[in-house]
C-alpha cells in the first residue's frame, strides 16, 4: 500500500491515491486541479522517504470536488443574574478533494 503524509493548511493528512478528504477551504473551483508540495513522508514500493522537514521534489496532485459550509456551531455568551445573553452561529468553509497522484522522482 502506497501512502504519503501531506500538510494542507494547518493540518496533516495520511493519504493514498484515490482517497477523498475534507479539509479547510482551498482557493479554487470544482473540477479544478491543485498541487500540494508540502509532503512530509512518502511510502512507495516498500521504500520509506522521510522529509527533513519536506521530501524534495515530491508533490501530490488532487482535484477539488466540492466547496461547502460545515454544519452550524452555536456560540453562546451568558452572564448570570444580569440578563445578558448573546447567541451567534458559525459555519466553517470546507473543501472536499480527491487525491489523484502521488509523485516522487
């Protein structure tokens, strides 16, 4: 099984070719290709390549499948005995991407 660990935004993901992952918003439209160059580790053909901190010339090709908003979070402020209540909602922007290819020279 071939896999890689890649840094996307502030998160790290263990991915294989064909995986579909949900990450924080990436700029782009649906059906658009993106390339990630911050590859931390690659395991391919029983060979392990560990970056220090990145694997040189390694890249991940992916396709944006969908841009969407996550479920709503309720944020409430409350102070006892003073009739103070504030409620806000927040929906995080997310991107669903499909991993197409893990390239290593």
